[in-house]
């Protein structure tokens, strides 16, 4: 069967994700010549096609796009709409009628995970499961058991190769840049191993609070929201072995192997924090112990990375909004210049958000008498983030049947195995001041003589 799909069906097409991300991404796909098939929105809003197109038009304006642009006009012309209850088989019959004679369909579930099973059943009842592809949004479960149950439900109707699990961070251009820098530069890849690397740090800091998402966040927390998915996927991009051959088809195999090699977290490896004032947010329990900050220390049981401390922290209400990877190299084996305790450690830094940047910090001699080291930063990539939206790239990859940007079942479950032991209140939650770098207790996770690398603004 051809990889080309005959239609795109979006469940939850009148929701916030569609408004913020999907419709602008569809324009990008039209512009690149990737999308030229009917786009069927399915939701229960009491709308008709005209109102649905008005909603899409408003989304484009919200995102600074011109609805009169020819690519936007074409995207709007591709839209179809089915209004109905997702629990009613008649909704899926109407959806099937809108698809028409097409045999291969991409279904995108922009809905809560508890609806995945019923939608999958409805697709099958309408005899549209054969040859289908299904995109599903994170979170894929709330722990290991629920993730496995959700996978079992989906697999009743679709093969694993038909399921495209979305983690939008996998489509960030700066994350792809990490992969490219590693494997396109002979000078870098040979030193990324336990012989040369002292430790690895990843920081995801957000200067904002939970805002109006208190009710959602108080059921989720930082571990489920960003550590289990975004941060472990970014880490896998740093740690995984090079994919064999001249393509990335086996990249998901490489990432699974390294995620599966990470040791499950223990309370000794984990620090949780909660910013002051969180419990006063609407929708948050007055006695909430949900974390808005998490710091962990991991280790990878692989030949390449054995013994290298891996530290990840993520939190809200921190000084800046930025995500960085910092790889610190070991100090020279001998202090030739007699500069103890100032023996320098070089670093390789990747800026993931809000822009793309790669820098190598090496040390030269400070001018003047004596042997005082002076850090010199060699920035060899610094540019704004991609002009291709992550959801443009993700939907386009699913339309083309390209799976390497998506998370696989075994890797998702391996990630849950890592964080499962510290979910809930296994680890105490420490208060921290708004605008700080989190609770001081996180410092105990650091290797000797080291400190957290705070991203600059």
C-alpha cells in the first residue's frame, strides 16, 4: 500500500491544541506541498462547517498568519467537519462518509487519553482501521501500569507500527541539532564517552507559573509533565549510539536501548520542590504536595556511559525560561602548570530553547605573568529556533509514514519504569522561592566540586 494518505481526521479539532498549533501547522504543510487531502475535524461543539472554518481562521490570526494568504486559503478549503458525540457510532459513520472513497487515513487524537480506546473502537466499527495511522498526544498514561493498559487497548485495533505517539520536543529543530552535531562532526563524537566526560546536566527552567492550569497541573506535576517524556527523550538524543547505515530508521532502536539502560530512580536520586504560592492557585489543593520542580541523578548501564553522573532538573518560577544541555569534560590528568585548585574543565553546551545554540568552552592562558586559565567560549551555532513549527514537522512525518520523530511503546514504558518508583509522595516536597533556581536540597545530587550550570537569560 502507498505511504500517501487519502485523508486526515482530527478528533478534538475545536480544542486549544488545534487553535494554538494544528491549524498554523496545516498551513505550513500546504506551503511545503505535503498536504493536499481532505482534513476532517470531529468534535462536539454544535457547529457546522462554516463555524469550524471561522474557528480555523481565528486560529491563524491568533498566530500572526494572514488567512488571505493563498496557502491559508487552500488549507481552509480542505477542511470538513463532523459534529457529534465521540461515544456514538453515528459520529464515526458520518466521519467515514466525509472521508469518502479513500482507503488510507491518518487519525489524529487531540483528546485526553481516556478517550483513545473509544475512538479506536469507533474507527474500527466504521471499518476505517485497516491501513490507518493514528497520532496520539501525550501523556501516554500516568504511570507504567496505565501506559501498558493504554497500549493494550490501542493494540486491539491497530498494530504498533500504525501508532504515532506525539512528543512535540522530538520535533524541535534544536533537539535535531544535537543529533546532527553529534554525528556530523568527527571531532566531537569520539570524546562523548566515560573516558572524557565528567558529567552531563540538562536544565529546563521556566520563569512562569502554572497560571490557569492549576487543576490540570495538580493532577500531573513536573515528573509526569516533562521529566518522563521531554527530558528523557532529550537525554536519549545525547546518549544513544549512532544509528547504522545512511538513514535514521533505526534511530528509535538506538534511543530505546539507552533509555532501557537507565537505572530506575530512588528517593536518594530525587529532589522535589514546590514554588511558594502554588497552593493558592485556583484548582490546586490547599494541602497539595505536587511538585513544580524536580531534580534527579541518573546513571546509564552502558559501555559508553558507565559511571558518568547524569543530572536533570526542571521547574517553574525559575529565573529564566531556557533549556540547556551541558556536557562537562574531565580535568587534565596532570596539573602541568601548577594551577590547582583552578584546573579548568571544558564544556560542550547545547541551547535547546528558546533558540538554537551550540558552544564549546575551552581554556587559554590569561594574558600576563603566571599561568592563570581564562575561559573562551567558541560559539559555532547561534540562531533563532526553526521556522518550521514542531507540529508541522510531526503531522508531516505521520502523513509520510516517517516514524523516527515519534516515541515507541517500549521506550515510553521504559521511561515510566525509570520514574515510577518516585511518583506520588515517596519523596518529600521542599518549598522554594519564586525566581530562585529551586530548593537547595538539589545540590546534594551534584558530583563533588561541581555546581549546577544555570542557563543565562
